[in-house]
C-alpha cells in the first residue's frame, strides 16, 4: 500500500530531481501552498485530516513525464495526487497521505479541431475560458462549461463530473465528451471511449491522470437572455416544468434565491487605486430570479407566456444583461461573508419548491442558493451559508450543510459529489459507475498510490460526518444557534484590517492564477495572488512566518493589475500588495529588492535610477527642437529616466510629434527628477516623497496645468499617486496628466498630412499595464499607429484589459531570468500573429521586451510607438536597441552581484582587508581558531551576533577595496564608476542589516577556513 509520505528521503529527492529538473519543488514552504482546495474547513475537520502538506510538487508537461512519475511512485510506494485548477471544494486535491502533487496545468494544448465532426481534442489541463476563446476564433463554441470556467480545467470537470452553463441542453460534463486518454498507475497509457468512460467520470484522480479529452463542440452563436422574477419557489418550479413540457429550446437555465439577490444588492462597489469605481448596477428584486439563456436564432416566444402564467414577471433588459455578465462571478457575494459553509445538492425539478421551503424552515441562518437545471429534469442547488471561519462557531454551524443534504435525500435527491469529505455517499453519487471505477482501480492500482482516501474516505473524518448525519436534528439545533452576525476585522500581527478582511474573503477560486505573470513566470502556487492571500491567513493563524523570501514574493509583483481585472470578488489586490510594501519595508524595515537601494542612492544624488549625472539629463533634446520649447506653458513634457538617459528616441520623437501637432510645451530639463514609482513599488516611500515634492514644485514654477508623459508609469504617478499623496500631505495639487498618445489622438488630422514614408509592416501593440488597466488608455496608441501608411495592425491574443505584462520593472530587477520567461510569453504572442514589429508606448516595457527578445532570439522587432510614427514623418530617429541592451548589462550584473551567494564570494575576496580592519583583540581571538581545538565550533554561533556589530566599523575601511571588487564584477560607464564611491556606502548601510542573515551561514565556514589556512 502507498505509504504516508510527509517528506522524501534525500536519495528520493535526488532521483526525482534528476527526472524533472527545475519542474520539481521540495521546498517545505512551497509545499504548504498545495495542502488545500477552495473550501474553508472548520478547525475540527482540519484536525481530523491531519498533516496535508505534500512531500513534493512536480509540474508535468507530457504523458512521458507522467509515465516516469508513476514508475517512481510505484517503486517507492509514494502517493500521487493530481492537481489542476483546484477549483472544487470536495477534497479531491488534498494529499491526506502526503506524497507527490502531480501538477497537470502544463498539459494545456489544443491538439486538434475537427470542424467536420464538430469535436476538439485538448490537453486535460486547458482552462475552459481559454478553450472557448480559441474555439470562437474558428466560429465554434463549447457545448457546456462549469460556472468556474475562468479557472477550471477540462480534465478537472470530467474528473469531478458536474453541471454548468449549457447543461440544460447538453447535460452533465461527460455528456459533452467523446473520449479521454489517461496514464494509469501501472504505467499504461489508455484511451477510454463509450461505456469505458464510466470508470473515469468523477474519479477525482483515483484511477490515473487524465491527459487528453475529445469534446463535442457547436457552432458559435450570440446568445440572448431573459430574466424573470418569481415571488416564491413553487411558482418558479412550475415555470421550469412548463418550459420542459413545451420544449422551449433554451441552452441554459440558472437562478438565485432572494437571499442571494439581496446580498448582490449590498455588494460594495469595487475600488481602483483606493477610489470607488462607479458601476452601472441595477437593483435586483428580493425574489427568486431565473435566467433563461438561448442562442439568438431560436424561437423562444413561448417563454414569456410561461413566465407570466406561472406568476412570474419578466425583468428589464438592463437586469438580464447584468445577470448574463455575472455568469462566472457567482462567488462575488463572498465579499459580505467572508466565509461560506457549502452544501451542494441535486434534486428533481418537481421537488425544487418543497426543498426550498424545507431549507427555509429548518435552517435559521441565511442560505444563499444558486441553481442550475440540467436536461434530464434535475437541478443542482449550490447552497452557501455566510459565516466566519475565524470563529469556533464555524465548527458548529458547518453541520448545517449536513441538514441541507438530508433534505435533498428525503426529496429524492442526493449530494452533488462525494470526494474525500462525503466518501460514504459515493454509491449514491456514482451509482453503477462506482463498481466499474473500483474494478479498474484494483486492476491498475492495487497499491492505492493514486489519490488515496479520496473516494474511500479518511477514517476519522468519515466517522465524524456519519455521526453528524446520525445526530442531525441535534446538530441542526446547535448549528442554528451558531451565527456570528456582522464580521468585523482589526489590525492583526501588524497586518492592516482591510488586508486581513480580504485574505479571509478570497474565494481561492483561482481566477487570478493562470494569467498572473508571477505564476506563469515561476510556476508555483506561492507566487499567485491566491497563494499570497492563503499565506496571509496562515501567517495570522501562526502556521507560517513572514520570512524575507515571502517579503520578496510580495515585492516582485509587477503591479500589472491583471489580477484585479480577473478577480470575481473585485478584491483590490494590487492596492493590497502596495499596502503590504508599506508594512513590510517602510514599517518593519525588512529588505527591499537589493538593486533598489542602488537606485535610491542614485535618485537622492542625481535624481535618476540609471546612475547617470543630472547634468546630462537633457542631452536627449536635439538642438533644432530647443527653440520650440517654451520657458513656461500650460503643457509640459515629462520624459522620465529611461527616455532621458537610455532610449532617447522616445523623448525626441514624442516632442517632435507634439510640436508638429501644434502644441506649445515646456519641460523641466535638468530640474526634472525620476517620477519616483520605482521607490513607491520598492517600499522606499521616504525617497518617493522627496522626489515627488521636487517635481511638483518645479512644475508649478513653469506654470504647467497638464503634464504629458511618454512613460505610462510616469503618467500613473502624475495622474493618481502624486494627487493622492499631495492630498494626504496637504500639498496643493492641480495638475492633469496625459500620455502623449492621448494628446496626439486629437491631432491626427494635423499629423496625417506629414507622413512621407510608408511602413509596410505587420504591427502589433503591446498594452502597457500602467496606462492600460491602470487608466483605460487602449485606443489612443492604436489610433496613432494606424495613422501611419502601410501599417497592418494585428491584435495579440491577450490585448487591452486582458493584455499580458512585459515583466518589467519589478520582476526584471528581482529576477531577470523570470522576467525573460514573462517577456517571451508576450513576444511569442506577437510571433503567433506574424507581427514584424511590436510597438510599445512605454520605455520600461521596451527595455524589458528588447532584453527578452535578445535572450530568446525572437524575430519580433520591439520599437517605440512615437519613434515609429516620427520615422514615417521623415525624421531620422535612431534605433536605441543596442543602447538599451548595453545599459541593462550594468543592472543585470549588479542584480547578480547582490544575490547572497555572490555577495558572499565578494566578501571572501575581501577577507584580508576585513580582518585587518577588525579591532586587534578580536583579530587575536580569531587567530586562536588555528590552535585551540573546538574554537571553530564556538565561532559558528557567535558570527550571527558579532558580524552585525562589527560591520558598521569595518565597512568604511574596506569600502575602497569593495569598490574595486565591484568594478571587476559589474560593467559600468565612466559616469557610474565616478559615482560609486557615493552610491555604494549608503546602499550597503541600508542592505547589510537585512542581508547579513542570508550571508553569514554562507560566509562563516569560508571565514574559518581562511583563518585556519591563510591568516
């Protein structure tokens, strides 16, 4: 039998690492992120489960990978738990016996589309939302999909088995699937078709790992919807029965109860950068609201009479459109939870009214119910009781889910799925399929290595749930008196109250995961927004620590805001991570990403992040443009650091276009400072404030009303952050901010006459996050490039609000290798559509994408939007690609140097100078290591205490030699070399207190070796 495996042996880790390389993770910290699914279990249930951390996580790419993993697991009797979107709450991905998490998300290809036979074959790890988008490109569509389509995978829906949108016409998940392919625990790769599929349907990874599925598809067609309200559940039931009797050709039917409608009305408006977003949200009636969805071409004229004749009322088109837009956002009401007690049941449609009435009569706490109707006359009711998992009462109220299940069973229904938590109900859920599944499992997995206990159940938990069911009336009595009222949150362990609230509110649905650049760049759950919210809960509960590694995870987020766009709860994720930067770096003094300390020193000395002299800041300005620049004007061009010192083509081209369009502009010249956003993102908020005050004051001196930027980050700062900080600090602020593309969009009639050179290229636009999702500025860059003759504009798969981040600046500075992965994802999208040029309206995006293109050899030419347009107007704007790549070398090498292991190497080189700089008595004591046995063992625990005390006195004495050592490792311009004696000391002073704990364990043995052998 499969062994309980909390940890692998060193030899097993070596063996598994040899097979999968960097696609296997043994980190104890990372493994903990894979111990749960979407469900929030009460503390007593968690105790029954015991330790659920896996021993390793393996990311699988191919069937061959899986065969190798199965062989390893059989050899060592180690459990394997398949995991994809983890968007279910039945315990199907919880490793109750440890073992290996088999992450199948990389099995996500569309293998073939057969339009003639109306099928598609896909990797089991593909997310439904992505599949639907790809099919839509071929004028096709899936037949049905789960309500968690933005996160759920195709293989996961088969392994779980369920009902979703489209199930009224097409039935259960397996009814839309033709065949499946799986790797079995014995290493066999087998295709399943027809009745053979029965042993896979709902198997939850207990008989093998599903790798491919062939699905039925339909022709794509626009859908329409009609929403209706019913005063009571009986009326709604009659309408549903009449729809079936009259065979109204609907595609999907879903509904919510009055409690759910009421909570939707109470939902707080979303916020953006801390400010409320006005939403056009209709008021829903406190009724049963039913949504009927159908292809536009179908005749559903009978529906209106059915609704009204059964006591219903057709709701406004505004409400029906709104409800259609909420298809995949049902968990949004969790904002008011913050925790949910779930109970998901299947009941016959003719018992819907009775079931609703019994739930209302027997359960005193509010129950939110969403229903979906399937074609065979059954209805799934997703029931959620708002509560608080932080309260002990959560344990008592949780048993009310058992009461709801019992109501379903008494009315000819059952629980929706069994899984780990309701294993005793497996026979009711699976029926005849259970025997087939168990026969196959015995044949191919006699040692039960595949997801053990998921179908059979975990003894103590199974007994506990059975007891709860046996004593249901008593448990219901207690549960009904276990409400918690309105939940309030306070600052806890120095985590601000709103962050605490959001962490518990997060539905763990995974909508934020797949499109997060930190997740697909690194590949591990801890990097996703979902993972960070989970960490905060674990930290608050005392089950995890705020290590520097975790701080780095918060800091490396690129602030691209795609998670905000995707979050079905509208949580302000990006703003929350910014708040965490303040708490961790500003308040606690933990270490920021090390290169930002060099940038901060450069900013304070020369007002730029590139280590260049302030006196050279305006060298980008050509002589012929200077007479066109006003000393004072209402409009000012703000170049920013990168356009001033590195990609000067951006600054020059922007101003040429603005002046050619008839704009009268001024600029700050040598008085311009960095906008400061790198310091804001790095948690160096004191530096940000100083820079902000300089820029605001200098703009006021110029009489400026509107600041025009070429850098989206600079735009965001002037538009939002300066304004918010000015209000907070009591500074007068009356500036408007615009990106140059916005200004020029209104001047295209003037510019159109000036084009002289057609481009004759296929061009795509990269949407910069800091003006796209941050500001909704999407069309101005497109209108500008489309005005150039000979441009064929093509859109990448992810564009506008869904556009992928380039990976700069934070990830590029934190981990260049990961930034290259992220950047190459973007470049690959451009390659896929045949783009010759990717234009960026952002200097930082351009630097990052050019670096990624050089590393990968991408044929896509990354160019600035303004420079491309200006060249077509006849201007000789230089290509700055090589300049950008050369400038980045310095940062790349500095980033590498500031890694703990490389800083240790540098300090080892400086050991003679460091020893010489120590007080004489201490030097004498250290020399005793040579002669006194055991002295080296005594020295090891002393070093973490001694070094922080000694270093402030040693550093100034060894700094000249340190600078020489740095010069050997980092390629620098002459200007930067001249400045390093000023920049390095302050940077090291800020870094060392936090970096030493990482360096000392690496340095101590080498220092002892030096003392013994060379001192």
